[in-house]
């Protein structure tokens, strides 16, 4: 694994279960990786935070472009 491209995080089991449930609801009949679910959630949070204040803008398009 390339440490310049990927980082690992630990999450609580309850959060893991929520991510699993979200993955099934975001795109029905499709399996999303937990990593992709977290990317989508963080991008959506960044959009909402950026919309509410302009202290720290995160490029949603850049997050999506770097999905690979």
C-alpha cells in the first residue's frame, strides 16, 4: 500500500455497522467499500460546512476526482 496515497483509520463497531447500512441505502443493489462510503460522507460533510462558513473550503470535485 502506498503511504502517500492511503491512510488507515480505526472506527468503532457501531460506526462500521452504520457505514454498512448507509452503503446499502446510497446505491441499492450495489456493494460499496467502506472506504468509498467514508469518502462520500466526508465529501458531503465538507460541502455542508463550506456552505455554512467559508473558513475552510474543501473541493468536492477534487475529492471525487481522487477517488482511485
